[in-house]
C-alpha cells in the first residue's frame, strides 16, 4: 500500500544559547511519520521530547536540518505562513492547556475558526458548539475556562483544532 510521509525530519538539531552556555537539546534527529500512524515519543526527562514536538508543531524552528510537513519544507516559511500551518494542520495539547482565560469554552473553540483564512467556516459559532457537544461539554459551553476541570480544559483544547 502506498504511504504518504506526513512528517519528515532530516538531521534536525536545536541548540539553546544562554550567554556562554550552549545546550544541545537535539543532535541530528531523523524521523518519518506516515499518514495514519500513531506515534508516541518517549525518553527520560530533559532528553528533548518537548523541544522536538515544538519543532514538529511549528512552534519553534530547528537550528539546523530539514523539517518537511506534508511535503512542504517548513524551515523557510515566515511567521504568518507558520501561523497558517498551525491553524490548519496542527493540533497541540499543551500540558498547561494554554486556553485563553476570562473567555468561555465556546470562544476558545471558535477563535481558530475565525482566524482561518481559507474561508471554510462562515458559521463559526455553530461549528464550535457542535464540537463541544461531541466531547460532552454541552452544559459547559458558556463557562469560563478557569471554571472547567483539567480534563474538560483538555477536551476544549482538542476541539480548538
Ligand atoms: N529555552 C531553553 N533554554 C535552554 N535550555 C533549554 C530550553 N528548553 C529546553 N532546554 C534544555 O534542553 C533539553 C531538552 O529539554 P526538553 O524540554 O525538550 O526535554 P523533555 O524531554 O521534554 O523533558 P521532560 O520529560 O522533563 O518534559 C534539556 O536539557 C533542557 O534543560
Ligand atoms: Mg517535556
């Protein structure tokens, strides 16, 4: 069966520089993830998992090496192009949720649909409501994010994609 490479990294490195101190967090990572694969990245604390995921999620760039997402080389893209890719192709559940506080679950789910520049969503509120109902949050739609449980906030993040 023909498979499509969704994620491909070649010799990715990431060096953090703080003054004179350099931390080599990633030292030449080659990774291929094909369409339909579920992959878990495991390793000891400080081994570079979050650093790698931030690069794969287009939240950070490698110091050297090549990253291709859906066949597109991400390295050369500017800030706005990266923002579009994050909006349309990446779902990222942060350990600390990163939802907007003082706004409702509905507003958090609706926001990326409003920012979507493909014009796919004219009825953003309806789509967002439906998504929240799907994850069992029908009775929390108008709750502020700080009024949700940890799991409910994670469900909101999932549906924020
Ligand atoms: N902004 C930064 N500046 C300097 N060093 C950093 C920075 N971010 C991460 N590091 C270092 O890079 C290495 C990899 O960190 P990373 O957060 O990717 O690890 P991790 O595998 O996600 O760990 P954990 O399991 O504890 O979450 C660590 O040695 C860390 O101290
Ligand atoms: Mg981590």
